[in-house]
C-alpha cells in the first residue's frame, strides 16, 4: 500500500479498534440479511422454513468462521488479541509467582547489564551534541608517524586549515582552561575553555541573555570590548543568582578583569563531551591568562579543532577537498622541529571524522573495553535465555493438558504459539523494566571507573567527567529490543514444541506419562552444552582481566605508596618563577615538616602514574654512540628527601641537598637502569649527562621506579633539583609521608592561606588512590568480568541442577530396579550424570575453541598475561567443573540413596 | 461447494470491484450478480464473499453505507471509492495482459 493511502485506511483501523461493538452488530446484521435472502430463495424452491434456514447456514460454510474471517480483514485483531493474551499471561504468571519472580529476576540481571553497558556506550559514543544539526559538524585531526590519531593541533595548523579550506562554513578551536577565581577568602579553580571566535556561531547555539563570543572578540591583544567571557547557566545560578545584571558585570579571572557578555542556555557544554565548562573566553586571551607561549609557538599541541560543513557538501567531499590543501597547510604550519621531524611532519595527513557527538579523550581509551563489555553482557543474556528456555520446557510439561485442550477445541496452532510467546514477552518486558532500574544504579557505578581514571590525569587538577547518563530514547529502544529478542529467543522453541503433540494422543495419556518426553531432555542438554561453552568464555575472560589487574596491583612500582599524600597546588599565575617562588615552596615545606604526624615532606613536579610527564633525549660526552631510542629518558623535578618520602633506595652517591640551588653546579640523580644503559661498566657518580645542551653532573643513583604508567616497563629516569629548573619553577606537588593515616590537608590549607592567600587551595590525594585510579580501566574490566563470570556459573549450575533432578525424577523406577538388582551407588551416579557429562564436555571444548579464537580481541587490554594463557584456560575449566560438580552432587546423591522399594511402589 | 472454483488468486477482488463499479450493491445482490454475469462458471461461496468484501473495504477501495432496499429492508450497500477505481484500472490492466499472454501460449500450433 502506498504511504499516502494511509489517510484513508488509518481512520478505518481506528474505527475497527474503538467501535468494535458497533461493527460486530453491523456484521451480524449484514450476514443475517444474506441468510434471510438465501433462506427465502430456498423456500421459494419449495422447502420448509427450518430446512431452508439450515441450507442457508450450510452455504455459509460456518457462520462463526466467516465472521472471524471478516474480523481478520480489519487488521487490528492482533491488537485485541494481544490485549487478551496479555491479560491471560498476567493471570498465568500470578498463579506461579515463584516461576515468575525467578524468571523476571534473571532476565532483569541479563537485560539490565546490557542496558547499563549500552548507556555508557551511548553517553560516550552515540549521544549527539545538543546543538542544531550536529551531523554537519566534523572533527579535524592528524595522525602521528605510527598512524595514531592525534586530536590536539597547533594554533598554526588551526589557522591554516581555516584559511585554506573552502568546504567549511567555519572552523573553530578550543582548549580546556582552569580559571582561578576568588570565592570568599579562598582562590578556587573554575572549569572553562578558551574558544576561537567562530566557536559559538558554528556550534549554532546563542546566549539566553547577552551575546556569545565573535571573531571580533578573539583578536591578538583583545577585541574592542576588552577581555570578555561567556558563562554557563550553572555559573550564572550560583555566582549571580540568575540576575540579568550579570551581563555587563566584571569578573576577575587569573588576575585579568573580564566583562561577562552572555549566559549560555542550560545543558550547553560546548563541543567536548564529558566536560562542563563554566566560563568561555576568547582563544587569544591565552596571552593574558597564560604566558601565551602556545599561541605563538608552532609546536605546541593544545587545540581541538572542529568545523561545520558548508550546506550541500558531504563529509567525503570535504575530506577530498581537505586532502588537496593538506600539503599547503602543513608547509605553512611546519613546527620548529629538527629537519627530520619537519620532514616527517610534512607527510602527516589531515583527516575528518564525524563531530555529531562531539569529542572526548575518553573515547579512544574506552571504546574498545566497552565493546568487549558489550559482548560479555550479551553472552550473559544468552546464558540467561538458555536457562529461561529450560525453565519453560519444564513448565510446558506441566501445562501440557491445557495446551492440548486448547488445540482440541479448535485453536489454531499459530494462535497458541502466539499466546505462549506473549507470556514470554511479558516476562522479558517485566525483566527489562526491573533491569532498567538496575541499570540506572549500575551505570553510575560503572561510570565511577571512567571518572577515577580522568581525575588521575594531569597535575591533579583534572575535572570529573560529567556525562549525561539519563536513559534517552536510544537506551529505551535498545532495552526494548533486547527484551523482545530475548523473549523470542527463549520462548519460541519451547512454544513450538509444546504445541506440536497430536491432540488425541496427548489427551488420552496420563500426565505422568506425558512427562516422558525424550527429546525434551535432549534439547535441555544441548542448551546446557551451550551454557557451558558460554560460561567457559566468560570465566576465561574474567580470569584474563582479573589476572591483569592482579599483576598490576602486585607489581612493585619501585616506590612505597603507603601513608603518602600528594597535595597539588597551582603557582603558574605567580609573577616570579625564580627565587621568591623557591622561597615560598621552602616555607610551605618547613611548615609541613613541623606538623604533627608528618614524617617527612618533599616536592615533585609530575605525580607518578598520571600518564603524563617530561621525557627528553640525553647525551653523554664524549659522543657515546648509544642509539636514539635507548637514550630517551623520563625526567622529573624533585626537592631533597623525595626518595626518603617515597621509599626509593639511594643505591650510591647522595640525595639532593638544600645547597643544590640556582647558583651552584647543576646536579642530577639517575636511576639504576639509566646508570646501566648510559654508563655501562663504569661508575656514573661524578660523570656528566647533557640535557638541552647543558651539562649535568650525576651525584647519585637510585632504585628503578615506574613513572608515567604502571603498565610500561621501568623507564630510564633523571631527577633534577627543582631549584635548578631551567625555565623557572613550575607548579609542584607536595609529597608527604605521614605516620599512619593522618589528615594533613586541613592544616596545609590553613598554612597556605596564611602564607600565600592568592594561590588556589590545592587538591589532596593519597598515593595509594593515585595507584588505584591509574588502573581504572583494569578495575572496570576485572570487576565486571568476574561479576559476569560468577553470574554465568550460577545460571549454568542452576540449569544443570534442574536437568539432573529431572532425570532422576524421570528414571526413579528404573534406578530402583537397578539398585534392587545390586547396582552400587557409583554405578547409579554414573547412570544419572552420564549423558549430561558428555554434553557439558562438548560445551567446554567448544568454549575453549571460541576463547582461543576470540582472545586476540582483548590482547591490548591485558597486562602480564597472554590472551591464550593455558593456565588460565585450565583454571576456567576447573572452576566450571567445580561448580558443575556441586550442582550435580545433590541430585546424584538423591539417586544413589533411593529406596528401591519406595521407588518401585511409586511406579 | 468447494472454494470459488479456485479463482485465480486475486481475481475475486477484480470481479467484485468491477461489479461494484457498475452500481452500489449489497452483499446478497453482489453474489446474485456474480453468478448471473459469469454464467454460473465463477461461483463464490456465500461464506467467502463477505471476508472478501470486508477486505476491500479495509483497503479503502470500497465504502459501505446502510440504505433501505426496494423491499424496505436495511442493507449494507457497497460502492467504489476513488482509490478503488484506481485499483480496478490497475488490476484490469494486469488481468488483460495476463490473459492475453496465456491465450497466446494456448493457441500455439503444435508442429
């Protein structure tokens, strides 16, 4: 039917649905009219009235059937039937609450787990930006030498892309920025972003009050209105109590007087998913709020770049056009690297990707783990479905007579199947509803793993990601689909089987005999085999992820995180980076060392395990021919006693001293690995290394430690005293060893407030938490895969228990005879478990094959364990066998202890 | 009576549409007319006539009205709609193409 005909047919359907009684009456009248005419015709031929009516009715070939056929043409029958089926299904389920609640609960777990993981995928990968026509947005990125996408670009690149390309309505860039602001007596940090002039117009969102940033605001040296800022709805609420006078008022950020020019609508967060900026300032303000080095440098990678496609231009066309101008763009934006670096840079491509759902750095890290989790929860749902199918097969025996009677009185088989399926769908939809509640709770839990990861990054000032986790229509649709698919998956086969039996045969049989259905137990065993295979998959997966986490947690990072607290502060806004700042840090250190409970305090620049740090190529005179890739050394700035605080052994030489200052000789301490690599067979103490063309004398060697990432092998490390930092002292973190679990932060805050009230209050974290947070991804994978593995084992065990109990019940008589004839308990047990064991074995072998085939998928997420680790597989099989044995024990024991007399009498 | 002498699938629709295109009729009259015009060759059982009519009505090809017959009885009269007329043209064209093709095959001379 053509769609435009719907305007004629839809009213007909509605009439059929809502004027049902009226239509029934009409139908009746119409058919009676016909019957009457036919009867009159017959009477005219010369028959009795009775006989004529009878002939007329016979000509109809079944009045009731024809009426039903007429009703069928209305095409709304299914709705009416559905209503009836649902009511009936509700009644049936209410009558067996135990079955219903077990079913709903296991489905809720299966479907809920799927909904939870999907919610995360939705928030991270699928949800479009809340801006007009988000599908016209693209992100622009390049690729490093190794082919990895690199989303941060230089200002020169951004500028050149904007100038050279003709396929975009506009190109915009932004960079996250933490503004310092005074709140009461404290300085606080406010999340914000520096955004280019086209940022708001290209996103297509205007301010609710005032205006947004324009290219005229984003000029070197500031626009005509001076420094301007746009604020978020939330910031407007808590700083300005939603007063309209906020617009036009002044706001001091990073010591710069800004004018607020506009307020964004609620829910607007810009282009970066997972962030919640409160303040947007023009990109060029970086020269005022930062040192401005990045906007001038051609090698500072600090911007995310997106663009809106011109109307009528597809992403493919834009990509082609961009490819044409890429050489020109790269040529004009070449960074001030060495010749080799520049050559490599010129070969880099510029690529486009859809920007419809914005950008987040979490995406690249978590899309793979989330895809694997999606598979894991899918497998859990399959196992739950297999269990449901087994339950329904068992119930089908009990409902045998009911179904036979229905078929006998003329119900269509497909109609009965539909009714049984409706019951299953009701169960799975109920499961989905409970599952959604479960998902709402567990999504938050899962999200914690992602969030902790993010908090651990940077200098400790990372912001907690703020994703919109509310279930939207995508999550609802997904959950509904999961419910329907699983309902059909577990319901169809039992329903078809239940309605297959010949009517008369089954009606004549006694219920007792009907239960002897050999194929039913066969199917149940194959379902069990499938469950076993899927369980092996989940348990082996759990083993791999738990193993990885275990390896990482028990790994010696080279330092002792116990009772160590890190407090990060931000001194970047201090005008002097030299002696006064060193004096400030010294005073704060003194205060800390004097606090009760503090064993020792020190300073460092990059907190370990944040995946960030400073690395450079070291040179050693005279011209040691060590290849480039073996001289790459991680560098950190520390204060004296750092090694003592962190429990890192000084192997030879000395620690830094207060006398190592900006005027004394430049000194450094290397780790054992660097000593071995850079100075093989010689004592490194007193030797020199060259960093940035300056020579540094080695005064000590310390034990190896992890630096940026626990998962990487120990790097070559060079420690320098912070007092000798070449570009002035950066923002440092205090590391404090305490005796026991002593909270230092409040006292530190008081001291900071007294000594330097213009420095924002820092944030504190224990080193142990830092270690844990750096393993967010591993903890996510390990805890979830173990949870799902246990769930799979439980479901499979329940399935096995059910089948064996059923086998024993079915063969009670036979077993009794065997025992009476002298069978020993082991014989009896073997008899009971024999067939089932073979199926489980087949399942396990299949599972192993699947694990071996799929394990490559997870290789990149593992640490210290190979994906096809034989020990892990053996362990998985053993665990599964253990659970299976437990599940088999009760029914097998029951069988071996049967009293033959009782058993035979029962028969 | 068997099925409507196994009318080619869909042909019943064409016949009913054609009959109703001539004048609005009630079900009984349609069955009489069918028998009359096709000379008892195409007989539609009393039973299967009504589902067929209802189907056409639900497709919005015909519409029904309650009117009084000449014998002063209330009856449901069916008449063609605009959609129905279009459908009739389409089905008639299909039918003639089909029957032409078949008759050409049937008339092939055996060699």
